[in-house]
């Protein structure tokens, strides 16, 4: 159902918690239907994951502070950060991330999923985020083996951390050109090739996908993997959240 946060400037378009029967996860068709309808918040997992996720969502909206993977982790999490200096740095960043995930003692399965997610989110940030004054995506057709300095607004950062509950992966670009409604439609119809398969593939590999954006200034996509459970113990579809706020200084 819908929830209106006290002190919010306006009601969220939709806050949806979608548990299944009892403590079961939501059915995938239900999640897809809510995404297609343009809901901002779709929570797909059973208790106790549902309660943790809903609390983080409420805190972000009530505090009007939406950016940063730290909001999903405990205070002790060690955040690692990479700044890509060139478009060709993407492979090296993904390889280093995969190595560090294994070094932290997480299973190879998690490392593989995180590598796929990071590669897709970085590709979106490097090649699809930059736009011109008319909204044309400047580098959408650029060959992926072609170098390009990532300076100024083209700068892309990758951050990740784990607190033994979640592994959180965050990718930021400084264009703020993402269209969250279009993203939700793509996730609901993952077979569509509109805008490429990067975001749907990342969504399919994680348990929660979060889009934080300051239009024209910053896009941050956070993917969360719950490392406490086997994939079969959670919902077959990931949760999805969209937040809009002011870019941090």
C-alpha cells in the first residue's frame, strides 16, 4: 500500500511492500506488474529482509538524504573505492573488485555475480550517461575497446563494501541523466532491447537495485546482494527503489 512520510514535500508515487503468502517472497509476475506500473518502491522479499529494507527506505525519504551505500550497511563496513580515469579502466576495476570480494572470504558465486553487476553498471555510467543539450547520448555507439579520458563530468566512481549481511556495490556518474521510469519499464520487460541490457542484467543478479538521482547532476545506482541466504531462499525477483534528492557537495 501507499505510505506518506511525515515532513516529505509530497507523497511518494508508490511505496509497495509485496510479501507472498505468509513469510514467502513475492511472485515474480507481481513484481513485474508493479515495475511496469511505475512504482517507485517495490519490496519483493519475505521477513525479516522485508523489514530491514523497508526501514532503510523510510529513513532515506524522511531524512531527505538519499545518496551513499553506507545507508544499507552497519557502521563497521570498510568501504573500498575506485575512480576510473579512462574508459578502458573498466576491466581492471572489475577484476580488482572480484579479487577483493574473494579476499574478504565471500563465495566465488558472489564474486561472479558482483563482477557482472559492476561491469554492466560501469558500462552504463561510461557510455550511456553523458548527454548533449538535446538529450542525445554522446557515447552510446562508441566502441568498447576505445580509450577516453574520464575527467570532469565524465568521471565515474565505483564503491563497494560488505558487513556480512549485505554486499553493496555503488556506481556514480555526474550527469544525472537516468530516467527511472524508463528503467523500471525495462526491468519489467527484460527481453526488451530498448536502452540495452545492462540494467536488467544487473537487476537479475542482485537482491535489491536502488537508483538515486539528482537530475542533471548525479546518478548513483546501488546493487545489494544478501550474502546470508542462498538465492533460492529469497524472492525470484529483486526489489527496486527510486529516490530523488540533492547531490552531495
